């Protein structure tokens, strides 16, 4: 049996998953976790990893995938995981650009963008200079 359970990256996502999980049996939860983590080749394999000894795991998997709560749990878990993985990937890409890009222009843009997103943007200052003289000539005559 697989002891892996999905860990949500945010408190709100974790609360939503816990709310959905409370509507599932322990077996259904293990199945949904295995499906959400995505390290199986088939739904039948997920049924086996969740601990079922059924002779026809594909039939059990089919029936489980008809449950809207299981589907919603898997959707929330996968969406949450993808969001976390994509953020980590984006941060890694920016770090690589800053340290390994061939052009100074690319490294500068990546560093500047990173600082901007962290709230360390340089203040925009606009200075307006006026120069010149004002003269008034009145001819009354």
C-alpha cells in the first residue's frame, strides 16, 4: 500500500482538500491521492496502490472515477500541485537567467524583473525643469 498523501501548498487549498476528504472513505482518499500525485501508469494501478485486493481493479477504478467528490478532490489537488510546481520552475528559470545567460542585457532584465516582483522597484521620479525668461511688452502707442 502506498502511504503517500497529497500535501497542499497553501492553507486555503489544504482546507478545501480536507473538506472534500471528509466526504471520502479512507480507501477513496488514498486512491484520489495516488491519482493526484500522478506516479501511476493506470487507474487500476492506482487502485492497487491504494490498497485494494480486488480481482478487477479496473472496474473498481471506473466506479471510483464516477464519484464527483473524488473527481473534485483530484482536480483541486492537481491544480494546487501544478501552481506550486510552476512557481518553483519560474523561479528556477529566472535564477538560471540571472547567473548563466550569455548576454548582459538578458541577465540585467531578469534581475530587474525579479526585484520588481519582490517589491523593490526603483521609485519613478520625474523631474521637470523649466528654464527661460518671461517678458511682457505693452505698446500703448
